């Protein structure tokens, strides 16, 4: 059977039927098919199309994350061994220096309705300004429940971008992620504008959430940065230098920002939020002045290191899949986070903690020292080490100048031989 034959109408089949077809087409053995079935769920089939199974990732927590005087335990979901370790490292150093300060900032999403084929741009802009109250009412009438909760479309912004005119609806979505709300409102306005003779190109949420910026800052005492080989002041200066480099070199900035998003993405997944939306907004914000830059900055002030991070953080505590997954609900219980504003503050603080740990490692021992120790655990598992063998194998791998899968297999075999001889 060709791919075209079996893929047509694939979404109409049951998960079991899909697994059977895939098993036959790709010659999956019985163990493989049982693995897919064992990890399947009714909820998964309701959430995505062409569902066959659930793919799980490890969940851990960062503890002692001190934000605005409150200590948080924040769940993180990630497959990378060093991420949660680094998050805890950074969080503890900042907590011992007083914690993170997160400003309470306005929160709104942007719905874009874009017009094209405009004969007289200035006249169109004037017409839009004259009808802005009507447009806001149309938007709110499309989703009246949001306005009843104190939210809704609050403001209209008109931008001329090239040959296009963008009608931006600034919408308060209260505690929700809000994408569906914004799209519904934008489409209602688009329909009205089309009826009034305008050519609408698109009507959709923008993930560049400049009306949902979150800023966090911290001070880190030099003593919390010191190593056995370097004073805290020397480490702080190296961190400040690396921060400056990330402001002028996009090659360094991309990796700098990846370190920030390591923690943020993991926390977003655990909270049920759309991490892809936050990623796209963060990277757009990093390029806001025409050059891609590091999202955080670090500088020495008096006798301490000061860090600051600002990025779009339009998260929610309701909506989407948040209320559907039991584990996501449990994660909110673990974190004790109740509002979207609180979640934005805590997750952004986590990003700065993650960044501190990564950049401190880079400024001192190098990123590989701690990173590889955790990677060796993954390598040990991949070559078949049992639970009681992992720690010993990791220790032995750390003593090698060159490590790969063959080396790990050889050491494991030697360990088992020695154990048998005993």
C-alpha cells in the first residue's frame, strides 16, 4: 500500500487502527507496537490529530526561587540533563543575595487586522480613527464574557507598515492564555472592515506581545559568584564582559538567549502554556532595534553584580490545555501560583536564574565541566547500565580524556567482569 493510499482519511481512524497501519507499513515489531499502545490515552486522542501515543518528558522542580519576597517551587519539564540543575544553582545564588524583583506590569495581547490595496492610506487611517469606538465594540461583542470579567478590547492602534495598514487591537484576556479570544475578536473586526470596502489580508493574534512585557532584576553578591580559583569580583567582571559581548555579537547572543529559554520553556511546558509563542516573541524582542541582542544584561554596580531581563511573557493560568491535564493542575498546586501576572514574574525570574548559572559556568570552569557530568548519566543509561551501575560508570567516565559510546560500553563490560570475579 502506498503512503497516499493509507494516509488518506487517516485522521478518521481510531488510534488502534492507526497504530496497526503504521506497524504494517514500517515493520514495527510486537514490542514497538505494545510500547505505542501502552503509552496511549483517550485525552491525547482528543487533543491532536492522527494521534497514536503519548510522548513523555521528565519533570523536576527548581526549589528556593525567591521572587518579590516569596519562595517558589516551580515545576520544569525538559529532557536536557543540565537544565534543572543549572536553574537550582542560579536560583540559590540569587536567593542568598536577596532574590529577584519583578515589576507588576500591564498585560494585553495584540490582535492584528491587516489591510492591503489601499488607494489613499491617509484617508483610510482617518476613517479608522473616526470609527475606533465602533471597532472596539464589535471586538467586545464577539466575546462578551471577557468584558464581563473586566477584560476585553481596550485600545486600537493603527500602524502603516510598507503598503499595509495594521489595525492592532490591544486586548486584556484576564487570566487566560487568550489566543482563541483574540482571534475571534480580530476576525469580527475584519468582517466589519470587509463589509465597509476594505481588503483584509489577515486577522490573527500577534505573538510579539509588546503589551505584555515582564521585567525582573536581581543583585548578586560577589561572594556568591566566587570559585576556589577565582574571586567573586573577577567572576562578576567576566560575566559582565560576556553580557556586553551578547549585546554586540548575534552569534554569542543566540546562545546567550538559548540559555535563558532553557528554563523558561521548561516551566512553560509544565504550566500548560504555549512555549512556542513565548519563544517567537522573545526572539522578536531581542531584535527590536534592528540587531539581535542578548535579552538579559549583567553589570557590576558597587560591590555586587546586577542582572536584568525583560521579554514578552503573555502567559495564562486558564485556557488551552491547562484545565485538561491533571498533571498541569497539580503543577499549579506545587507552585502555588494563582494569577497570570504572578506566573509571568516567576517564569521570567527563572529565566534570569538559568542565565546566571550558564554564564557563570562559562566565565569560570567552562560550560562542559558540570554539563558533561550530567551527560554521562544519559550516556550510561543509553549503553544499558542498570540503576546500581550508573553512578560508578559516570565516575569512571569522568576520569577519561575521551568519552564516547564505545568507551562507555567497554568500561561497563569491565565493571561487570570485575563484579563477577568478586
